[in-house]
């Protein structure tokens, strides 16, 4: 699973062969969530409240870049990285 960003112990990644809807995976302290890119809805999993808030804040700032990464993943191209939360 290619890592595209990490911050405050949270790792953001995408799979090259993942299925729609467009989404990313976030892991933190053994927990995982899947988040849609277009609506930022949690598809599955759960996080501690503060970690989830940070993921959603980060995703809001980088939604266009996440969409681009999704397209690259679907085309089996290398994924770039996205800046972390400051």
C-alpha cells in the first residue's frame, strides 16, 4: 500500500488496485479508516475523535491532490506524496 503522507502518527495510503468509490486509507495506533475523496465520508473503520478530525482537516486541504493520486493509482502509476498537516 503506497504511503502518500504521514503526520502525528497517522499514515495515509492508497492501493493501486482498489475499488470505487475513490477513497484513501488512514491508519493510526492499529486502527484504520477508509475515507471517500469527494465527500470525505468515513466508509469503514473508526479512529479516536482527535485523530479522525486531523485526517478530515488534512483531506479538506488536499482534496484535489487526493483525487489526482486516485487517478494515478487506477492507472498503476507511481503515487507522489502530499504535504502533511503543519
